[in-house]
């Protein structure tokens, strides 16, 4: 099975496996909230997916956004 996006593309953007996982998990929750809010008729509070994808899996969408460089984050000390 080929994983998309590739791990090396994620590491180019985040620098560490842990950071890629944390960033993607948080974004997947935001995407879930976006689609949930659409079903309730609320608009504008959450950002829709920022990449075109053929999957409905929120974590995969978040990983693709991370690999594409669409997500910006910073480490807090």
C-alpha cells in the first residue's frame, strides 16, 4: 500500500514525525467541525479544506494540506 502523501514531504514541512501528527490531527478536527457546521447551517466559523482531494477522510485531507505547505504552525516553548 502506498501512503499519500509521502512521509518525506510531510517532514519537509514539519521537521519531525511528531509535529506532522499533531498538526494533521488538529487540522482534521477543524475539517470535521467544518463539515459538521455545514450540516447545521452555520457558515464562516471554520476553514474548508484547502486542497482538492478525492478522499473523504479528514486526516488524509489534513496530511495532504500539510504536505502541500498550506498549514503554518510554530512551536511554543
